[in-house]
C-alpha cells in the first residue's frame, strides 16, 4: 500500500470548517507539495498527519510495514514557525533534540554530525543559532526533523518566508532529501511546488480541488496557450480566429493574440491553414506551456 492513505478527513474548529472531506494517498519515496492560498487548510492537514491534532472525522491509514512502534519515530515535522534555543550552537541544539528523541548521548552526537554535514551547516556548527540567517535556521529545522531518521518528513512552508538565497538553499536541500525519503511539504509559492515536487495536492477553502503529477494536472486542464502576432493587424482577425474549431478563447494583449486551445497539434494545423488562406503576415507563433500558476488560478476560480 501507499505510505499513507488519508480518507475523508474533516477538521472543524468551533464553527470553522478548516478541512472538508479530504482524501489522498502518499506513495513511498515521493515528494508531494500541498499547495494552496493562505487559510486553505494546509497546516491543519499537516498537523493531522503528524498526529498533533485529531481529525473531526475520517481517518489516516499508515502502511503497517513502514510504521514504527512509536509513531513519533515514523514522522519528522518542521513547523511553520520553528522555535530554537538561540543561545545554543547548531550542534548543541541537534544533540539536545536527539536526546529528546531518546538517542543516547553518543548516538545523538554522531547523528548531529551527520545531519550538519547533510544540511550544509558543518562550518557553522559551533556558532550560536542567534547568529544564523533565516535560511540556516530553516536548514537546522529540517535537520531537527530528521534526527530520528523518520520514514515521512512533513515540512510546513519550509521556504516561503525566506529571502531568495535562503529559499534556494532550502529547495536544494529538499532536492537532496527526496532522493531517499518521502516528503510532504506545504507552500503557497507555486514555483517551489513546481520545482521540487513529484506530485501536487491543490487545496482551496478546505477542499482538494486538483491532485496528481504536474503532467497529469496539465492534461486534466488540457489547454495550451498560443501566442500570435502579425506585421499589420488583419481585418476581422478576432472573429476569424474564433471560428477555428480547436480555439476556444481569444485574448489580445498589446499586439499579441493569445489563443487558448485544447489540442496543440490540431490547433496548429487549423490555425496555419487559416493564416495561409487569409494571407496574414504572421511574425510570431509561440507555444506557451501551461504553468502551474495558470492551473492554480483556474482551479481556484473554478
Ligand atoms: N486553532 C484554530 N482555531 C480556529 N480556527 C483555526 C485554527 N487553526 C486554523 N484555523 C482556521 O482554519 C482555516 C485553515 O487554517 P490553516 O492554518 O490550516 O490554513 P493554511 O493553509 O495553513 O494557512 P496559511 O498559509 O496562512 O498558514 C483558517 O480559516 C484558519 O483561520
């Protein structure tokens, strides 16, 4: 089975329905982005999976073969706003966390050294955390989540609050981690989801509105945008473009015509035939990939 199956999860806080009938599976070894605008229920979902809060209804089934005796060893969690003891050094903090996770002192020291190397903080291991940059703190936070070598790593907005350098460092680290771990991370930054995840769960107002790989999501939406321009604007062009069977939307931005089409091959053929018949002086013909942003905006509007 999958590493976990979330079945019809619902979470209600007093009168707020934070999560409503959310179901998904997390396959072994995948890096999955839980993507959604602010308040869509990402933190609530992650906290239910990490065992911090109980769903109001629904259940989470874990792969029994992967499950450890103590559930806390199964999952590693980085909260959205991690708290550190700023007076400790990075290494002291990891040893402390390791001992909290029931490692012996020697094991905790060994594990701290391994993780400092992994998250690229070895050079600054003896520096007080108060001196760390945002990106360094986030990487220390990720190391803390990995202390007990969990099967599932849950990261709540690991890169969202960082400057571009810190964000890059964290995304690079996630790309390393995903080689041999299952990761579920939340973000409201589309590019981050697009960059590191294998799959996307798109959450809006407590519901999953799309899920699948980028490729699957694109084919669900099944649209491509074509950008056309002409040396001089042909007469009645908009009407003529709208007549083309495979074109279902025409927008004009400055001198560019943006056509939304279902099937690229057919649209290209039909369009170029019309261009030829009408003797339009075509100067631009571009195929724009559907970005995750397009999908996100469409899905949220839907
Ligand atoms: N402890 C709580 N008590 C009452 N309402 C809550 C609580 N926690 C979250 N909510 C509400 O549940 C909804 C989902 O919140 P949640 O924090 O899960 O969203 P989110 O997608 O993580 O948002 P953000 O990106 O802003 O962190 C929001 O309307 C929020 O106000």
